[in-house]
C-alpha cells in the first residue's frame, strides 16, 4: 500500500492533535499564536493537495478512494477551514477559554469531511460522517455559559443521532441486499436485478443525507442550531458540512446505486430539490436575525445543489463542484461580516445593521457582493454557477424545475436586498462608532470579495477544472 496517498489525512490528523498538545503547553496570554498556527497549518495542507491533481487510486481493497473528486472536495473543505480560522481569532479570544480545543475540533471536523469525500464503502463513509457530526455537536455548544448555544448543542445531538440511525438503517439494508459494503461491488450486485430491500435502503439513505444537507422536510434543525452556535461554527456548518454531504451523496448515489437512478432516487431527489428551493426562499423573507436569514438561505442553496444530482450527468456534477466552491466564498463573506459585526456590537439582528455602510464601507461592500452572488446576480460568480446548474437540468428535460429555480432566485433577491437597504439607506444610531477590523479578517473578506467577482467575470479556468473532475468521475 502506498501510504503517501494518505498524506493529506495524516497531516490534518497531526495538526489537530498537535494543536491540542500545544494548547496544554502554551500560557493563557499567548493563545493567539494557536489561531495563527492553525491558519498556517491548514494553508500548508491545502497547498499540498495540489500534488494529488490527477491521482486516481484506491486503498484498503476499495474502501478508500483518492481521485480528482475527493481531492477537489478536500480543497473546498480546507479553503472553508482557512477562512473560518482567519475569521475566528477575535471571536474565540473573546470567549476567553479553550482556544486550542476550538481550533483542534475545527481541524478534526475537516478531517471527518475528508474521510467522507474519499469513502469507497459504507463503513468508511459512516466513520467520516460521525467524526464530522460529533465534532460539530461539540463546537455548536462551545459557548458554555450561553443558553441558546446549549439548546442548539442538545438539539443537534438528538436530531443528529436520529438522522444517523435512519442513515445506518438504510446502509444496513443496502448491505443486506448487495452482500458487500464496497460501492463498486454494490453496483455490480445490482446487475442481477433490483431487490425491494435495496429500494427501501436507498430511501432511508437519502432521508439520512437530506438531514445532513438540511433539505426540506429534514431541515428543521438548521435555523435553531445556526442561530445558537458560535457564528464561526455556523459559517463552517452552512458551507463545508453541506459540501461534505453532497460529496457523500454523489459517491453513494452515482457510484454505488446508479441502477436505481431512474426508478427510485431521481424521483425523490427532484421532489426534495423543488421543496427545498421553495421553502428555503419563502421562509427567509420574514427573518429578522442575520444568522437565521443565512440559515434559510443555505437551505435554499442546498436545493439548487440538488439540481446537479437531478441532472445525473457530467455537467450536473461539474455544476455542483463549481457552485460548491463559489458558495464557500460568497457565504463565508456574508458570515465573516456577521462575525465581525457581532464582535463589535454583540448583535445578530438585521435592524442593528442600520447605517453599516457609514460605519464600515468595506464590510457593507463585502456583504453586498456576497448576498448578490448568493442571489445569482450577474456578473458575480453565483450567477455563473446557477447558470450551469439550470443548464444541466434543462438538458435533461426538466424545464419546469429550471423555471422554479429562476423564480425562486428572484424571490431571494428581495430578502437579500432588504439587508442591503438597511446597510446603505439607514442612518446609524447616534453615538455609533466606526468599526475597525483586524488584518486577518480584512484579508479573509478581501479574498471572498475578489473570488466572487473574478470567477463571475472569468469563470473559464474553474469551469474547466470542474468539468475535468466530473469527466473522470462521470465519463458519460
């Protein structure tokens, strides 16, 4: 076995454990250095993933896969983790306790997502999923003196356990019908005919993953948990964990269960996509808390990403990859502004953003561009990624679904512009001071803004990368 193929996972594990050990040794007054170390470590691992471009190998008899798809998703997770660690410095410093543990858990969650994206069988998939979920439960309840955080942590624990049980139930049915846990062997087993047990297992598996990506009607956990969790954790949950859920769904539905596509899971995914886009956008309208608004927005975005699975084609998979990576920057831009605003004012209420453009023109500009990109307004990157998703489903004849997606994008413009209106047309309250941002936060916001604009104007390089990955994974 070529152990170097696991170097990304090994480096990530070393970083996570190293942060825990350093946290025990470093005096309390020097904890800020741990956050810098986390960012540098994650950036180094992100750069090392470039060495895996084009690698397509399997390990442990097919249980673990290193291919372009897994490498692409690992880069998405690491990008999101780097941005979250940059934005978390001051937030976690204000908590005043367990900084090293926070950043270590952040890295462990990233490791769980990596295992999920590289899983080649049911067992490694479940191990990755649980590593990610358990670390997120701890991170959600990290503000130990905050009642909302504790409530969110308990809700996540109970609902997460329930969804894991449903998923595990489905996986056991799939194993019972196929006689193997390896995806390629499950696909081969179905060549002899589809058993009712396999169909039932697939339905439970989709229900379990629908919870993880907060698709309607399994979304009920996300608004409350997003609101109660520390804002950097909410940002990571809304972006990276969703991408990890889609990586796993692509693996199991497209690789292991393609024979059930036309008769079983495509129908379910179409219904989930339509309901999720409708519900996420309409319920976001009356929200008055920025974290809840972004939570419902992220539910809607999960619906758009499901369009790529509905297409069941190379273009559909490429559109998921393209949208996932640009969604990281657009959503992170909005969340980092929310984190910085909370650090300065202690508020997540949209009404308190009144006159933000006068208090911090840079924060208001980043929030404006991020929200418009999420809405899919040209020439920003979100427009291009949604264009690919809609094109993919139109090619497959789902014109009605594309019109639904376009219509709901118009609805999203309304509630996103309500935030913009408050920031630009309102007057700041008397005595409100200017908001100054730390250098690390300014750097993270600048990166998010540049990427959202650059790939909207010139998407070709990223489009080619996404299509090349999709063609390796999905050659027809």
